[in-house]
C-alpha cells in the first residue's frame, strides 16, 4: 500500500485519543457537502462524515480502519490516487485534512472529480500555517515532506473547478486536536498524546520533538510565551490557515 497507509499505521494507534470532530468545524464542512451519496476520501476514523446521508469511505491505513466503529459508513481500503469506483458514482466527494498526505495530490483530486459531481476539500494554506508560533519551537517541522509544499488554494484551482473557498477559524476550545488546534492553549503542545495525534509533531525525530518540547516548556515557565503571545489566550477564534474549497464538475 506504500507510504500513505504506513504513515498512519504508526500515527493512527493513538489517533482517537485527541482527534474527534469539532462540532463547529463539522457544521461548516457538512454545509458544503451537498445532498445524496458522499464519498469520504482519506476518511480515517470517520470524523466529519455525514450521518444523515449515504456515505462510502476510502482509507489506506489498516490501523485507521480499525478505529472506525460500527456506526460509521462502510469503508474500502484504497488510496485517493486510484479510486475503485466508476465515473460519477457519487454526488459529492469529501477530503478532510488529508490531501497533504497523498503521494500524488493532483492524481487524487482528478480522481475525486472523476467519481463525483461535487468536491469538498478541507485543507490548510502553508503560508499561514508556517507562521504559526508553535513552529518556532519545533522549526524542523517546516521541512517535513507533508509541510514543504502542501496543496493549497492555487493548486486546487488548477485541478478542480473551484466555485468557493471559505476560511474556517479555529475556535479557542477546538475539540479536534489537529495541528493548530491549541493555538491559545500552548501547554497542550507539551503532552505526548497531543503530539502523537498531530502528524507534524508525530513525524519529527524523537530528538527534535524532545528539544522543541524543552524549549516550549522553558518559555512557558519563564513567562516568555505569555509575554509574546499571551493576548491569544483572550481571543475567541484564530485563522490557522484552514479553508474549505467547494468545486463542481456538474454541467
Ligand atoms: C489527518 S488524517 C484525517 C482523517 C480524517 N479525514 C479526519 O479528518 O479525521 C489523514 C488521513 O489521510 C489518509 N491518507 C494518507 N494518504 C492517503 C492517500 N494517498 N489516499 C487516501 N488517504 C490517505 C491517512 O491514512 C489518514 O487516515
């Protein structure tokens, strides 16, 4: 199955401890997904999957598939780059926080357009995420393969007929522990479970992760973090670079 499944066979073991859907972000994603049949690509444990519409999931990692409970939609073990479905099988295909992990994102997005009339992608803009304060404590994260050139809006517009791109602010008490989720709760980035649930921290070498954790701990204990970023603790929401793109190939 290649690196796609392998990466999440490692990261996936503790995924559900810190990764569960945030209701406000779910509402934004589900509003973008149309009625009818949905294909959830890179579906993982099933977060952000519609519950009131018929869904089929695609996921390459056996470990992530293991996290899918009985109530979740049926899943096929496959990759975005080669979707095992006939043209226009689905009304909507959905990809949430996954395209930066794909070996060939262009091929995967073309496949989504082939098998569905509408495509909904929840992704992040690298030029915003790279300025996130936590990366200054873990600077080698900027060089990870998933972070050096993740597909952003421009890339999506080259591949899909994008009709809308909407920023999705991350609430201060976001319950899904993805990359920027703890922007106002810096102490969380010291916790091993939180680190294990975020690919940008989980994929660092042990040494880099330990060094970054020590730097952040020292900065919090000395008050430096609060001196520089303390105003964030009072803010309700934050633009961490997350966006929803909607595209359509329906005529
Ligand atoms: C951060 S998780 C997101 C899972 C889920 N969409 C969510 O929001 O919780 C990224 C997922 O993408 C999957 N993935 C990685 N490479 C893939 C590929 N080439 N095609 C489809 N899915 C892939 C991983 O196995 C993992 O389950």
